[in-house]
C-alpha cells in the first residue's frame, strides 16, 4: 500500500489520533504560555520570592528526561496517592509543567535583558508609565520573546509523541496501531514525518525569520 492509500483507508484512525494530539498540544500551549508568562514576570520582579525557586525547579526539570517524568507521574505518583488519573490528563499536566517553566525562563531572561535606557529616554521625553509600557516596553519585549517562544512550543508539540507510551491515543499511537495491522512502517511513519514537517518547519522558519528581523542586542554593547 502507498502512503496515500494508507491515509485514505485508515483516515478515521489518523483523524482520531490527530484530534487527540491537537487537543493535547492546545491545552499545553495555552496553559503553559499563560502560566509561564505569569511566573516569568513574577520571577523578574521578585527574584528572591519567585525567581530563585522558579530557576531551581527549571534546573531540576532540565536534569530529568521528560519520559522519566511522564512515567513517574503516571505510575509511582498515582500509586503513592492511591488514585487513577486518565493518561490524557496526566500527559497534559506533565507537559504543561515543563512548558510553564520553559516559558518562564525565556520571559525572565528577556525582561532581565531589557535596556533601561529606553525607559529613561521615555521619562526624559515626558511619557507616562502607561505610555512607556504600551508603546516601548511591550513591543520590544514581544519582539524579543516571540522567536524563542515559538521554538519552545515546537519542541512541546514533538514531545506529545511520548504520551503514546502511557496509552494516550494520540497520532503516534494510532500510527503504531495501524502499522500492527498492515505492517507498512516505511509508508506509515513517512506519513507521520510529513505531518510534523508540515507543522514544525513553518513554525521554526517563522521563528528564524522573526529572530533575524527583529531580535538584536538591545544593550548596544
């Protein structure tokens, strides 16, 4: 069977897996970005209270392979708590945890590197704090933040594949199930690779373009 024939024959299974994948990544992107921006802003404003603990958690998470963290949350943790949680929920919250602290570190670094001379110049020109925030700090910070943020979200999308290992019926798991029936690994996994290329390459390309177009050393050093 060709890739096209497999896609047509098993379109319902592929579509089902795609829907689960998009639901999972949608939840993780929305919650992770919202929580991450919040934690990043608080970490920049309150280093001792939020910044150092957030950095410690980020550093700790960076030393634990995501797959180990996912399996620990799915098996030992639930056994210790004597609960059974749907694998989709487990994967969502573990991915959101990782995404939150990844985004918070990006936000904190961008805010930390913001050149204060722009704010001083705005004060000299008589601009109010609100005007300075809306028309100077926010646009510059957003431009600096967007490229690494896009790249991190592509990594999160790719990490959703690991959810299949705790029985989440996302796209990769459905591809494995179809392959167990027809045993056409080259065609099936090529189709899966094309799907991720179609999504990830444009996002990575956009991140590179935005970085080249808008990001620079604002400190003028």
